[in-house]
C-alpha cells in the first residue's frame, strides 16, 4: 500500500517557469517530509525537508509548502533550469524508514 | 568531503551465485540503510542498522542479509540472486534518532545473468 501518493508522474516545464510537484499522505504519525532529486545513475540527493510545525520552507529556488490539515505537501521550483531535469521523490517518515512517493520525472526545456 | 561510498558501481553475477555489495561512510553516522531501487521505481527499504542493532523490514526476503562490522562499513549479501533481484542497491546513512536526513551513495547496479 502506497503511503505517499505523488503527482504528476511526469512534468515538462519551460526554462524560467515554475515546476510544482504534489504529494499526499494518510499517516498522521509522519513527522518528517524530505524531497530528493535523482539524476540517472546517481543516488537520491536530499534537496529540502520540512517538519509539520512549519507551513513553508524556502531554500534558494526550492520551496516546500506544507498543509497539515489536508495532509499534503508540495515542492515548487522557481525559475526552473534545464539542469533541474531529473526525477524528484517526496518522502515521509515517522521513524527510520523513508516512505517514498513513486517519483516525478521533470524535464525543463530550453 | 564526507560521503557515502558504494563499491562496485556495477556488479554482474550469475543466477544463484552469492554476491556481496559494500558501503562505507566518512560521516560517522550511527544509522546505515540498504535500499533496493528497481527501474523507474522509488527506493524500497530492505533493512537498517542503528549502530550494531539490525532491523529488518517485514517484507524483505530471507535471501538478503547484511553485516556491519564497524561504524564505517556495511555489507549487503544476496545469498542466491534471482532474476528479480536485478536492481540498483542504495546505501544511506543518517545521524542517530528517527526522522533524520538520510544521505545516499550513488548505488551499485546489479545485473543477473
């Protein structure tokens, strides 16, 4: 059973545009919500993470928005660049296991 | 730079022939993890160590074993690889405590002939 649902499965954005990826969860015990970026042939790299006591966190061009009541969180990539083209995974954790979404393949066109 | 290093990057083995994948870390983290990632799928946790305390996920097949001889090293042993075990195997580490950032290595791509 997928504990974290991620959408869309794929996304195409023009250079300079905003990329938005959404995730939803059911387990209210989750207390840590990271986003990972993965390039082909590489391991996932931690991009940004949030805990449920905060509604938004921004690091450079990357912002997480978190809605505790709706049990949803999203990643916004501002001023998207071709170098951002990768697979993005959201995840949620209440212990040691990271429960990943199925991933979003992002393509940023020049 | 402190990091998580996996060797080898690519491993080919024969159906049923035992294989060992290795992971080392310079982060001095207490917790080490092994994930399996199949093509176009999310990583799936197999097990983790908190120091020497081994924790197996409920649905991890018995075919998969692990050893952690010291803080820096962790090994994944696949006793009798089947075709379905072809995947990327990812090692990760985190500092002590639950719900902490996990840092991944670049994985070992395992192929089964």
